[in-house]
C-alpha cells in the first residue's frame, strides 16, 4: 500500500503572486500569470532558499536566527476561505495580494487544515509538500490598513484558522493560472499519545 494516497479532491489555481520586497513592513504579493518553481521555491522571492533563519514560530526548537531547512518557501491559501474572511469582515472585494500568498487555490474544503506532509500535485507534475498551517500575522493587517483604513486590525480575528498553509517544493516546474491540482494525503492516522506518552 502506498504511503501517500491519491485522493479524488481536485482544485484549481485561481490567483498567483510573488513576494519580492523583503524590506517592507507590509506583506504584499505581486500578481503573476505563472511561476517557475525550482528547489529554492520562487526564484528571487523573499521566502526562497533551501535554508532560512529560525524565527518566533520555532523558538521552542531553535534559538532565534539559527539556520534551519526552509519548509516555508511558499504560502498557499484556499479561495473558499478567502471568501469567508472577506464576508466576515464585511468586504465586497478582498485583494489576494494583501495575504502575502503565492497561490490561491479553489476546490479544497477546509484548506488550512490539510494534513502536514500532504502533496499538492499540479497537472504537469510540479509538486508541493504541505508543511503546516499558517497563522494570521499583523503585517497583513498593516497592508490592509494601508488600503482600507480601519479594517486592518480586524484581519487576525476573522482569519483565524483560515490563513492557509506553508509549503516547499518537492518537484520543480512551471505552474500557471488555471492549472488543476490534486491532493495526496499520508496514509497515517493522527498521533494519539497522551501527556504521559501512553496511547489513547
């Protein structure tokens, strides 16, 4: 039995972008029609590279600034969850570039809770590995506030559990707007140990 199961869940790329300004306080992506992914992620983008400096997300594992593997090469969000955030905030239109995401993908329910280790494989074979759920950050709120004064501070509350996932490249290749993508999930049950290390 394969360790990764090919599911019948298909999605489609509805938006593509690249974060190219690392020195800005705000996080914002530039809209693209396609991206070529290499082993570093998006060439020239702010989050590209096979290594990165550890940050506040992994302080329990590594001292701040320690060089670690970069499994956060890309940020992916679900179109349905973007729509939910927009509706919850009372916005008629939500600009995907505010999210600092590389891809907005439609067709997957509960996108932000895809299992770590899942694969997203595009129609041409280009493949991403899901790291873990992304968290809403204040920088996105600042970007929204710049364009919609009074709305930015509300973002984190409305985006909780809907900010998508981070991912890294397993198989490089070109991805284009409209490409289909298929979900592959690990053939593994959820971990069930309690605090004493006993199975539940």
